[in-house]
C-alpha cells in the first residue's frame, strides 16, 4: 500500500514539476524572434550579391534555390525582414528590407497570375505600414489595379491560373489571400471597385469552394461565358475530395482577414466554421502541425506541412480577437501548441543550417514531387507573423 501511495505521489509530483518547467510563451516567442533575426541576417549576407534574386527553398544537397521576382513567393522574404525589423527596431534590418523589397517592384505590372497580393502586400505593404514610405503606395495601388484585370464578372471571381485542359477559369482557395491588397487599395483610394471585387470573390468562393463540413476544394473552375461550375478538383492535394492542409489554412486566414476588413458577419461565421473543422479534425496530430493533407493515405507516416501549421496559427490568433471568450480560449490553445511545436527542435533549424531558413518540414506540392519536406519562405513568414501577433495580444 505504501509503495502504491509513493508511486502515486511521485507521479503527481512529476506532473506538477513538468508543468512548472514548461517554458512561458513569452520566452518562446522572444527566443524564436531573436533566432529568426540571426538566421535571416545570415540569409541576407548570402542574398546581397545575388542582384535581383529572392530565396525560395533548398535542394536535396541543402543548397539554396532562388527565384526571380515573378515566382509567387517573392514577397515573403522581404516580408520576413519587415516583420523582424518591427520586432527589433534594428536599422540594419530596415535597410536590408528596403533593399530586398525593391527587387519585387516590377511585379506591380503583373496581370498573368493572381499572386500579386502575395508578392506586393507582404513586402511593400509591410514596408508602408512600418515606415510610411509614400512611394510604396503607388506600387501597391498599381499592383491592385493589375490584380483587378483578372476579375471575371460572369463568374464573380478573380481568375487564378490560365486556362488549361478541363479548366477554363480556375480559381484556387489560395486566392482569398490576395484580397487584402484590394481592401487596402479601397481604403487608400476610395475606389469602391476594389471593394466590390474583393467581396464578390469572397462570396462566390464561400458558396462554391466549401463542402458541408467546411473543408474546401483546392480548385473550382468556371465556364467563362455562363459562369457555371465546370470542375471541382485539386492540383496539390491528395485527391479531389480530400482536405489539402495548406488550402484549409488559406481559407481560414482569408475569411478572418475579410471579416477584419469589412466587418461583415458572414465572414466571421465562415472563419469560425473552418477553424472548428480544423481543430476538431481526427487527423490533426497532437502537436497540431498538420499532415500535408488531412486525408493522406499514409497517415500517421505522412509528411507534415509546417507552412500549413504556421498559417493556421497566425489565423487562429487573429480570429481569437473577434469571438466569444470560450471560442477565444479554444483557438488560442491550439495556436499556442502550434507555436510551441514550430519553435521546438522538431521544426526549427539550427543557426546557419537549413539554407538559413527558420522552419523545417514544409511541403509545396507533393503530387508534383516539388518542394517536399523542405524549408519554404512562406512558412517562415507566417510563423514570424504568428509570433508577433501572439506577442501583441
């Protein structure tokens, strides 16, 4: 009996001491931001001599892969630098951010894809917010007008990709993220065209992309003349009917942002439905970093996607500000676990390794065997953003 009592006492003592030893979130956040600044300082030293190139990922040998500004992720690296300047107030990082941001300016004239919001708002948008640099406004407004050329009135959406076999007007869930640029342009210019396009796209996507359980298709393609749906499929997920994890996170983030920008209750309701689908999903792992697809056939051995976890954490932190105390607690609980996981050695690289990216284990396109289990700039961007959002709560 004494032995049983002793074991019980020691178990309770272990649990209590383990809880008290758990590092406070404030310490995790500051340590992660300091590390990110150091890691990106090394990255900037490498990128200074690469003229107009931007970092993208690493290859199988760990060597840095770069891209031109026309690649859809070009805005995330300068965006990371702006966020790190916001945290540190380091004038050196500010100058580096300005230098790298300038490499993306030419994309303000881009009309052949929907990624202008990613390219410009993450870079010039953050730069404008933090410095008030007037010249950045012209870049953003020109980019917003370029994005609007892809709006298809018969469909009610901004066309994402060019037409291809089986898809006349493909619209992907990722495109929700680019609406933030249009909402900024509306507020800056007073031109309601930007607002109408953003709301039309968000409403049409809400109607046609989402299933009854609030998971989302990756691609919905429309007939350009009638506006009728011609296909609901995937390009990056496991199957047409599966829940590709980053796509789910894009949807959560996009509708949370649209509620912030418009105040329309339907977007808050949609964001909460998506959040509840994700945090209650039976295939969400204990560390809350999603598999690359929630329906991947090889779970629990499927690849994780740190980028999906970082985007989801950032969205949940913002969403927590707009909901009831009970929902706020649920959303922040999951986001805290995600940040602790991403900040741990399981997902954070060592200084000077991983091509000087911060996070490990992201998945770009597994079906296309592209960027699988590698660092990605957007994973770092939304991780750093989530850290700052939590810090500012």
